[in-house]
C-alpha cells in the first residue's frame, strides 16, 4: 500500500531524517539489511533504543522503528516482536538490538516495529535466555505499548505480535498470559516453535496451560511459520490458524552471511514464495491489502 505525502514533517523529525540518511535498509540482491540500533531520537527509517520511565538508570530497553513512509499525525499498524534465546549455533544473541523478524515481515514500511524485552530478575537488564521475571516482562508490554502507540501514531486496534523461537513461544506465554495483554493483538505471527509444543521446564509450560492461553485469541488470525507447532492442527477452533512451511535451506545457501543455521529469524529478509505469502497475510489482516 502506498501513502501520499499530505503533511509536512514537524521541524524536529524533519531535521533528524536529514541528518540520519546514512542507514541501509533497501532490498538488494542479497536481501534486506536490518537497520542497526542507534541511541538517537525516533525518526522514519531508524531503529532506536528507548528506556521506559520505570527503568530509567537501568540497562533495560526496547527498540522502536518508524517505517520509511512514516508521517506525523497518521496512524500505522504495529508489529511487536519478542526475540529468540541466546543460541550461538544459530547466530542468535537473544538481544533486543539484534531482532530481525519484524523487519523482514514488513520490509521496513507501513508498520511501526517494536521489539519488547524480557526483564531479567532484579530489573536491571534485559534477559537473553528464557523469561527472567515473567511478571515484569508482561507488565513492561502493558505499560509501554499504549505509550508508544499514542506518541508515534500506532493504531491500538491494529497490533500484531510476532516472534522467532523463544519469541514464538512468547507470543502466547507472554502475549496471552492474561486477558488484558491478549486484548492488544489483532493477530499473531510465529516462526519455529509454539507455546505447548513441548515442556521446557519452566512454570506452566504444559500443553493444558498453553491451550488455556491460546484460547484467549478468541478465533483471531495466527500465521504459524516453520516447524514445531504441528499439534495446533488439532485445536483449530481456538484461533484462525494458517500454517506456512518455510524452506530456509532453499532460500539461503547455509552458511551464508549472517544465516549460519536453518533456525533463523532472517528468512523473510530475502525474496521467496514463503515471504510473499507471509507479507500478503500480514497486509490483508492489517487492512492494507
């Protein structure tokens, strides 16, 4: 979908756009390049580090990306991402700053992209392995997502949660943990794993608990990409599931660049039939197609 420019940037953001034109996030023959996180002020086409007021003075942060076509005063759908675990064999750091999935899905346009943290116990850092302080992680999203939408034009009625690996599980384990947080989501996109696929050893990870969480979707659309979620085919009354195999080894000649393992959050950075299906699904459900 294309947006016509009808309004001028307000002065500050216009200036920021001019001075930050050095980013690289256009499609190339090699695919998309996720913008590196910066410490600057939010501006279109930039991914910036933000610290919530409750965590001022700590190392806890989230990232905010405003799409290349962002204009002040307009409303945009939002992608909220949770990252995978730290897993060196797959090139996953577990860090918020290294998230890729949401950028690949959107291509850097049309959607505000937010990567939320898992809060480490003690509340001083982000957690790179599993959930840390789960309650604090849930509350962080509840507090900050409405703020981000209000300040930057996110459409609170058009938010999609997404995640890879640990993040795919988090879409439900965090994102559907209670009715309040579940009410944020218009839909969900996961890649490789899903809540309830297996028991990992953390509290309430069994399938009966997972099914109770998934029921909070109340029939909303879910795009289930990749592997380790096949059991959901037996519970299609809980949500509108679409299953999308992703042939990562056909998309990349592994190891290739940053893609060193088929378990990757970067598969949507390169053109493929799977990516086109995922983008079409997202645009359609967001009302942009």
